[in-house]
C-alpha cells in the first residue's frame, strides 16, 4: 500500500507538470532563452592534531578533501500577456575522495505566474551516504583505509503552491508539502505532510486576515493520518485619519496551536493581542503620540495558565528651535522578575541640542532622565548625559570625541552605579591617497564618578594607503585591556593588500597576528596566533570565472592548519 501511495504521489506530480506544460502550449509562447551554469568546487583542509594511540599521544596530520559539482538550467517563457512560465532544473553532487561520504540532490521546479493567480510545483530527492568510523568525522589520516561501514539515507520533498488574487476579493495563498524519509540502518521510514492556507482582505482602511496550517504524519496504506500540530490564526484592524493632524490605528490578533505526541495526548495554547496607537500634531513644532498593547498567552493544563502583558506610552515632542528638541512622556510595561510578573510604571524626559559652536567645530549633547516605579522595589532613577563633537583642526586633520555618562540609581547596581564611556579619535589625511586614524576608547564603571570597579582601554591605529588606483595597502593595530582591571591585554596586528589591475582580475591578501600580555605574575600565558589568507578572482573568459583561495593558521607550529579551495564556473545564455 505504501508503494501505491508513493506511486499516486509521483503520478500527481507528473500530472501537474503535464498540466502546466499543456497550458503553456495552449498559446504561442515567447521564450526568453535558456540560461544556466556549470560549477565545480574543490576544497582541501589539513589539520595537525594530537591523538592517543595505545595510550601514547601521537601527532598526526588529518586531511579532508571534497568535490562539489553543480549544474543548473533556467528557462523563462512568456505564454501570453501577463502570464509567464519559469522552469528550473538543478543537480548538486558532493563527494569526498578516500571516503564513502557523498550526497546527491537533484531538483526540479515549474512556476506559472500571473497578476491574478499563480501555481508552482517542485520535487527534490536527496541521497546521502555517510561513513561511520571512530575517527574525526570526514577526516582521514594519509594511508588509512576507508571506513568499512556506510549508511545511505534517502529523503524526498514534493511541494505544490498557489495563490489567487482577484480584484475586490480576498487573496488566497496555499501550499502542500510532502517530506518522506526512507527507512535505513539509522532511522525508520517516516512521512510528514504540511498544509498551509492564508486569506487576506483589504477594504480601504480596514483589513481582515486568517490562516490555517497543520503538520501530519502519514501512516501509509489505509492507516489514518496523525495530526501532530495544528495552528489557526486570525486578525483584523483599521487605520483611520479623521482629521489632517490626527491618526488612529486599532488591531486585534488571535492564534491557537494544538500539538500532539505519539501517545495521543494533545496540548493547546492560545494567544491574543490587541493594540491601539494614535497621534495628534498640535502645531508645526509639537505633537502628541499614544500607544498601548495588551497581550495574553493561555496554556490550559499548566501551572501558569494565563500570562498577561501590558505595554503603553504617552509622549509629547517639542521642536523648540531648529537646534533644540524636548521630549517627555510616561508609560507602563510588564516585566518578569524572579518568576513573578509585575507592572512597571515610568516617566522620562530628554533634552537635546546640536549645532556649530565655532567655525569648523560642531557639537551635540543630550540629557535624559527616567524614573521607574515597581511594586516590589523602591522607585529609582537613571540619568544619562551624551555629548559628541567634531572639530576640523586644519585641512586634512580632524578630531572627534564621543562621551556617555550613565548614573543608575538601582540598588542592585551599586558597583556599577556610574558608567563612563569615551571614544577619542584623530584622523589625518596628509595625502589624498593616505589616511591615518588613531583611536582611544575607554570604559569605566564604579560606585561613583571617580570610584573604580571595572576599567578597560583600547588603543587602535588604522592606516590606508592607495599606492595606485588599483593597489591599496591597509594596516590595523589595536591593544585592549580586558575587564575588570584592564589586564590582561590583548593585541592584534592586521596587514592587508587589495590589487585590482583589471576588471577581470582581483587579488586580496591578509596577515593577522594576535597576542597578549599580563602584568600579573600568576596570570596564565596568553599565546599568540597567526593567520595568512589570500584569494584570487579571475575572469578567464566572458563566461568562465575562477575563484581560488588559501588560508593558513599558525604556520610553522604544531597546531598548524590550512585550507585550499577553488571554484570554477561556466555560465551560458547570459
């Protein structure tokens, strides 16, 4: 019976494909050409690793190679006005020399599209063979025979989808997907079917939507299908503008989910969301805005059946002058604290300004305050000051600074009550082709502005030099002290090269070295690492491209590893 069901599924796929083909042939089709590409990719990874052989550590080199072949054909035909037929065939095959590991994935799809309706179908069988061994997955030491046991898994996916969008009628989107896994040495045979349907309707300022989807397990033969999951959702809303300066939006959404297990037990959950938002422009310089949302999550049968949440705010905005802006407001929100949900109320105010202080100096600043009221906590406030400045000292020389100071009145943050973050930068352009930038970034936290419980500092240098229009050299160096005592310190040096001698050839190379040091005598040694990478992009002809790259980590060390990859692509019809 299972074979008969599979046969009926294949026959259905063939019937749909034949129907689409017949429809395409019902009228003269104007083909837009056959396009595609052939692609071959090679990758080789080498890694030094210490393994235990008869209780004795042994240094071995593990090697993994892989080949991936991809073939794709795309065809577009204009069946008639506003009606197109798109077809695609793809084949992907991956192999690993010296190993039984391989995978094969054919894929085919057809899509008939029109502004009022559309149909599509696809089929994807996947065959994967994996070797089972006691060594590292996918790695083989040179001279080691291939694993004696291989397991092959086969999966098939078939999908049909469509939409109907007639004028003045709801839009319908639906899909049906069947996923089947053949039985093998690791898994038992299994079939799952997913159905999805969504309906949407817009009527001017109002809209209505609804949806249904389920996941079923097909028992095969005459066995009944078992619904593993079923979801129903819907919603409605309206957007109004009763006056030129007034806007209002209302919405409501509902969803219900039912899940089942192998024992036949079902669990259900529901959620509801209602929201309202609006705004009033009082004058060209001021406006009011209001928003509120209510959420409820229901899980019958659990210890916490209903979870309600509220979030709302009322704010006033004033553009006092072209450079000064003031915002104030109040609101509430639901928070979870130690498995307890509570309603938090707050009020805030922000004053900001920006503009030119003197010639070639521009600055901005803002002051913010918020007070929170919690049922289980005494009220506390948070203040912050943010300032930024950019000064052009002379032609080709610029200084920037960004400072943020935050004071938290929460008693739970005594050690980090005041946090200061500052970033100072100096950028110089002595030549049109040369840019040098220095940065000093600091993070400081403590019980007061001068007290210290955590400190970190980063110094960075960035140099970019365009030697000629086709060649650019870069240097990046940084040193960072780690929290909480700015120690140990890590350093990074990176050198880069970009060379584009022509539109068909590009080369990029990078060298990176990381390390560290510590002032603490008992601190663990921070070992440095080195990385070398290079990549070439070449257009061998108008339709043939090559991308090849290599990378080496820790060259000359016992932990050395490397990777080489190459990708050759031949396109046609483009």
